[in-house]
C-alpha cells in the first residue's frame, strides 16, 4: 500500500493555541477533547492529521479489534478477558480515525455482522468507528453539521470511555477511549449548548494576517507538494523532539501536584464567568496538570491555570445576570396618564419649546425610561422624543441590517411534510437523508421506502433455517424495515412588534426595524412563512397575515408607524389567537414567535396592573410546548434597567435576547437545544 504523507506538525505556521490544545489532549485524555472553531483554510484538519505522527506508539494485544491495553485489565474487551496469559503484545502507532459526515448509527457505534449472520445464523457484533478510534484520535470534521443523535453517541462514549450497543437484537460493550477533536465553521451553524459543553477545550482560529507569514505558508506547501518525503525528513527532528516531550509529560502527569489554594482559584474563575455546572472546574484542573507536565513542572502554577482556562471557558462562559434595580419597577402606568411634563428634571429652553408645540391634550406614552436624576441629560433627550412620538405617529427608517444567528426548533419524533431550509425534522415524504430505520409500520401493505440494508440485517440470522427456493436471501414481511428520513423545512415566524411611543426614543425603532429586516432576510433564505402584528395606543393590529411574501412583509415594516401607549397584553392575546388558528390548520407545525418590546406595558385589558397582566398572559402562552418564543428586549444600556422584557421571557419560557445578541458572531444558536 502506498504511504500517504501528512504535512508535518512543526511545519505549520502560527495557530499556537490550537496546537497547544491538541498537545494537552495528547498528554491527558481526561481533558475531554477539543473543539476547533474557525473559518475555512486555517489548517484545522491539517493540524489534527499531523498530530498522529507525534503521538508515541502504544502497546496493544495482538489481534484485538479494539487495540486493548494489555497493562489495564479493567479496560479489556470481552474477547481479551478470556485470552490466556501472558498476552501476545505488539506496538502500534496511534491512528486518526475520520468520521464520515453522513455516517449512520450502525457505522458509528457498530451493529450486526451481516456476513456471519448469513453463514452461521447468529447475531454477531461488527465494530464501528468508535471501536477503531479506541486509544487513538477520533476526528469529526464539520461536527456542527452532524445529526444530533450521532454526536450524542460519540460524546457519550468519549465521556464514559465505553461504547454500549443495544440494537438489532445485540447487547455489547467495548472500550472506547480516544482523543476527540471536532472542527467547525461557525458560519455554517452552531452546536447545541449541551453538546458544546461536552468538549473539554475550545479554540478559535483565524487566518494569518502577516504578509510574510502567508508567503512562508505558500512556499512550505509548494515544497511539500513537490516532494513529501524530503519535506517530512526536513522536519523529522523537530517532530521527534515533540514526541519525546509528549511521552515524558505523560509519564510525569500522575506526579503533578495541584495546591489547594489553586483549586480555590479555579472555582473563583468559573464562578466569575457564570459557568453552568462543575464540568469546567474539573477540566481546568486536568488541563492545568497537563500544561505543567508539558513544561516539565511537578506543581501546577497560576500561569498554568490562567493559560488553560481561556480554552475551557471560551464556549462555556455566560453573561452574568445584572443586579436588580435599586427600586422595583414603578407603577408608572397610572402616572403616565396625567402629568408627564411635571416629571422632567430640568426646565431647559429646548423642553419648554417642545411643550409649547405640543397640543394640550397630549399625554406621555411610556415614561418608564424617565426615572433617575443621575441619568438627567440622557433622559431629557428621551423625554422630548417620547413627547413628540406620543403627540403624533411617526415612521422611522429601517436601521442597520446584519446576518442573524441560527434560529431553529428542537428536533422531535413527529413526521412532517414541507420544504425549506430552517429546522431539521423527520419527513413523511420519500425525500431527505436516510438516518436510521424502523419496523414496517405501513398498514395494509409494505412501506414504499424500504431500508434494504436494515431489512437484510434483520433477515440474516434466519437464512440458515429458511428455504430459499433459489433466492439469494429469503425475506418475510416481519423482516421489512423502512427508512426514517430527515430534512430541513421552513417554519412559520410571527413577529409581534411593540410600536408604542417609547420605541421611538433613542433610535430604538430604527434598530428594531433593522433587526426585524435582518430576520426577514433570513426567513427568505430559509423559505419560511411569516406574519406580523403590532401593538400601540389601545389595541393590537394584524399588519400582515401568514404569507410567503417576504417582500410584502419588508414593505409593511418600512411603513409601520410608531406612537401612543403600550397595550402589551392586547398584543400577546392577538398573537396567541393567530398562532392557535395556525395550529388548527397545521397541527404538526412548529411556529416561532418573536416578540420585540421593552416590556413596559401601560394599558391593561382587564382590571389588573398592566405589567402583571402581561406576565400572566405570557405564562399561559408558554404552557403550549408546540410554540417556541423569543423575546427581543429593546431596552437600551445606560438607563436604569427594569428588565421587564426579561421577566416576560421567563414567564413564557422563551429565549431572551438583546438586539445585538441576534448577530451571527455571537456564540450560541437560538432556541435549538434551549
């Protein structure tokens, strides 16, 4: 067989953080792997494949399909446990096993051995990718594009060190300890937060900006392509040094000591970064030990912890919840109806002119933003804007648009029909990607979408007992398996827009329109249906019934007026009415509701206080699990934060975002996995 040469690890220019993360995992597999995020062409795949040439050889039991370690009885597979001692042992180079992007569950975890089933009539286990990867490197390119259930299988094995198979009449387990390396381009979608957390380290890679470095890359690649053998010989000595250093660090690792004072530092770092759970604490400890061993130190230092914590926390740290306001949200809604002008803290000439120009009957809409004297100067400006907007309706331009982050609904077991590009779902049509199989459930006949591979596996153990009558394989109806397919389809997006007077303050409506326009552009690309309603003055208005015309929605958005009070409860009630009608027509639908508001309601439908009533409405709406909600808070930084929109999101069980959080460069995808 022709030897395939890889680009040497030490010949890779830059990307020092990525290389360090890979080396730390090679030293200590308990770190839990590394996720490499970055744009295309930044040596992600090249570095992973080059790592295998650096790893020391390992001792394995000769003939074992799982490369069992003869020195660890507890890690032996069922076959090796029964072998006579001493074992026949050989040395083996650790391998990089690449997971195919479209790999099925049986290819990853293993499944029935079809050949043996036909020949001897017994169900025998055939190892999969997780068996091949034991004591090596499992490389998953574009991990964010893998099916979630495949990623779950891989991460479960990585965490437990064992692959457990319970399928197709087989019950089997085998060791599966590997260095997990995933790469992804964030522009193509994110991983669920639950899956992100399972990767020990995370590193961001970017392209090299230095022209001299880029020239060196081109020259090195050209030399490698001309003569891979000579090029590898050129860097062999440097690679060998790293191999010896990794081997030395592996031997030193059990002796590395972590002082108690530094354990406290680790816990403080995780607490400060508002990390969920305790996995980050444990991984920082393991990574810091490996980092100390890499530099031939027997005691972990503060520098070790500081260095590795950036990789552990990159995909885990969260924005800390802001402290509650010094005063509870005021019952300002009643005050809004009378003396708006007497609450201004300054009697500037500009405000007096503003008052003279206003009709005497005008009343302020939402003065929830005009609160503290400490915000005097900024609140004067907002007060004037509010008064102007409440006196008459105004139309604001659409603000800056941007690429939005991935928005989709969680997967479930319901079969749907449709087309589009947003949410992945099981599909009842004979299209989409074949992901797994199930027993034939078609009434009065056989499914038109037969899973031939699964059908043959189901029938294989019985062939030795069946009459074939000249057939290669004898099949019976109970053998038939049908395909389960998945594809992406569009969603129904309902925009619920606060168009009250307070939205005109500080450019909020322009920014909100920019965010909505960005979401509409995304909906166009994903082939969604959209609808839009707004609430202002005393009621809610349906601006656009459900439609596939994104252009029509965009035009209506541009002409949407702003002014009046904030009837949030009316907006929520009309929203739920529209969604309920949609679900009556489309029972399997998964609508997404985007509520754009600051939450400062001052008009109630009943006798309750407006804000309390709106929160009650939101709680009732959130009880319907078929509907996914996102609350986009337009309340701006710099003012006293009342966080009413955040409370609204909590009541509805919704995702909570600021407008900036919608931008694609932020870390986590919206709704999916929440």
